[in-house]
C-alpha cells in the first residue's frame, strides 16, 4: 500500500506556517527571535551590540537603535518531506515577525509580533483497500496544525555599565486535529471528527547585555507560563453531529534560557556564539501521534555560531564592498520518533543591501534546514528558505524639502562693494 501525502499545511497567510512531518508529535519549529541579519549568521544575535539589532528574545538589545526603527521580513522557500518510501515537495510564503522600537533619551520602548512554536501537517491515504467479508475502498485524511505566537511590549534602559530590558508578553495559540474517512461505496457511512484548542496567557521575559571592548555579552530568561482556553470536540457521523466544549489549561510555555557572546575582530569582522536551553520536562506535557510514538517531552537545546563581514562603505574593490555572513546551528527536539532522539541542523548565509541612508537596509538570508533521519527515525524534513527583511525605516522622521523657491539676496553697498560698479 503506497502512502501519498495529499496536502502539507502551507496556507498563504500572514502567520500560517507549515513545516514538519514530525508535527503530530508537537511543535518542531522554535523561533529564537533573531532578525534576518541574525538568521543568516547561524540564527544567532542575542549578544550583538555592534549593529542595529532587532532580536526579540533579548529586550535589552533595543538600545542599539537610536532612531524609530521598524523591522519586518518575508520568508519563502521549498520544503521536502521524506520517508523510507515516499517524498513530497511543497512551497511556503509567510511573515515571520514584525518589530517597532522608539528611543526616548536613554530609554527604549518597543512592540513586536512573532511566531514562537509551530508544527503543522496535512496528510492522508487514498484508495485504501480493505477486505473483511466485503471489499472496501476508502480515503483517509489526517490534519494536525498547532501554532503559538507572542505579541510583546518591550522596555530597555541604556547604560554604560549594563543594558537592561523587560518584555510583557501575551501568548496565544491554536491547535486542530482532524480525521476523516470517506468510503467509495455509498452503502457505508462516512465519518470524521475534529478537536480544536484555543488558548492564551500572559508572561514576561528579562534580558541584559553589555560590551567589554571588542566583546559583548547578552542573555535572556523566560519563565514558564500556563495558557488556558477552550477545547471543542466535533463528531460527525452521517447526518448526525455532536459538539462538546470544555475549558482548561491547555498548553504550557516552557522555561527558556538563552545566552551568547560576540567577539569583534575588527570594525568589519565579528563572530557570534550562542546557546539555548528549553526546560520542556518541567511542563509535564506529553505527546502521542496515535501510532507508535508517545511519551513525555524532554529538555531541548540549541548551539549556533556565525561569522560576519561588514565592509566600510566606499572603500576597497567592488567585491570587498559586499557584506557577507554565514553560520550554522544544531539543536535537539523535545520528543522522540521510534525511540530515537531527533536533531535539527541548519546552515545559513546572508548579505545586506544598504539603502539611501545609514540604518536603512535590506537584509537577505538563505537557510538550509535538515531535521530527523529517515534511516533511524523513519522520516526526515528538508527545507531551503530565502528570507528578505527591511530595517530602519523611521516613520516619524520627515526629511525637509529643499526644492522650493528661494529669494536671492541683493548686495548691500555697505559691505565693502564699490558703488560705481553696481
């Protein structure tokens, strides 16, 4: 029996993400809040104080922007989902984040909206034959979508000894599990069920950063938060439909610690090293894909590094004026498949196109992501993504016009000009 992927959750909306064949186990994608510059540098940037840094995981980095700064991006790419016998390719287009910061002397205020966790999959089997007295042919569809987002209010204080930041975070998420059975023969009753969770809650994050000459340090801490909401069950068998609704604690944001170091070799060359630990085991959450994989979430971790070259404008040959970044990361997912731990590896590169004034730019990042291993876990994901970001557009600052009519002053004889030559 050949299994076919019918659809893989790629809905072209602002925050509708499709990403992994491992989605039935949970949320494989964890966003670490980096902007496009950091995404092209091994998905790092929590400690980089040597540029305008729009990282959302360390609110103290708002101090790097001295003007009203807007940053957003678009992510597009191809995704390959593979098993021992089958493969499928799909494409996606979505907006991963939006940030805006405002400076007030040594204080910084900001807002942001971004994805935190994501795990979506739409799959099924068609033309399945089954014999039990009668010969049956049916189609089966299974859909699982789960996304957790965060919208944040940030505050940071700029200080030569230690930059401090705090974020007030509103989390909200949605999970849908859907199953349907469609028989070819009209003498059998088609059936389906669906349960949907909608949850939300408030939390906070603390961040700090400081430079020591050519070295800068940064770290953030995010405590665990319970998210509450409604769970709706829908059962549909033929013409009869039942709906049940309950309210409860439905999700738990795990405790998260992120820290990094940036070393600046020169004005043009720097290195990032970053690590993350997510305490999933303390949440007590469990996973079950309905087949053979179940258990409690375990702690996850990530290590990333990246190198960047940012040339001084106007100097050197043409190829010496091109900004360039590259890096990579490795992380462990919080669940297992076939009792095997799952890891994710990422290779990245990026560049920058400077616009009409300093601080206004377009950043580009190219990411290759490899998740799982078909030889050990039975499945794997691969993706190639291009992310384009804009940064630095001061929407409150108006450039004065210098094209209007101007009066040409007349020469004053009292300024030393001879009257006989006027």
